[in-house]
């Protein structure tokens, strides 16, 4: 079986701590009518993808879809 390697730098991605999984949190700011607050409210939206990054070169290896549950 061939080792999985980074397409940019060729690092072996099967080694411990060789990749980072990044899930991005997206959202929006809505105006808020509350007094004494910052004047806005943050509304979190569910991301539909996450990314795998190479720890050696810090570049994108692959983007994969998140599975929706429920």
C-alpha cells in the first residue's frame, strides 16, 4: 500500500500530527435592539465543509463535505 503524501511538499500524511483538520464557523451579524449591548447579535450558520491541511507546508490537502445529521 502506498503512503498518502501531500501534493505540494510530498510529506507523509500517515505520520502522527502530520495533518490538521479545520472546520470553519460561518455566520452573520444581525442588528439588535438591545440597549446596553454592542448593537448586534451573531447568528451562527452550520458549515457544509471542512478542510485537511498539511502540518509541514501549511497548505490545503483536501476539502471534504460534512455529513448532516438529523
